[in-house]
């Protein structure tokens, strides 16, 4: 699914994110107590934000580093018109 620009000065950023704790559990043939096994592999998400920093703040709020989430990549996929 491709998102379009929502507001002026808003860009769409595509992130790739995984959970290091889930990845570690699966390597030991265990399941994570909270997150599904799919989080061992990078998951793609689109974020609407005015800047890369704002996009990272939104990601951290939803997928906290303290819970094991790791941002593998973040790139802008559109340009402001």
C-alpha cells in the first residue's frame, strides 16, 4: 500500500523494523512471551511525518527500543510538492 502526502510539509517515510529479543528467542528455538515470531524478520511500515527526526520519534513511541525493537532502515519515499 502506498500512502500519499497527507498535509503540506508532510512526507511518507518507510521504515524496516525488527525485534532483537524475538530474533534471539527464535535462535534458541523458543517463542517470545509477548511478540509474534514474525517480529524476528524485518517488518515494513509507512510513517507520515514532517521530518526524519519526527518519524523516528513516532517509531520509538510505538516500537520502543527498550522492548527490543530495532530500526533497520528509514527512508523518505515521497517528496513535498
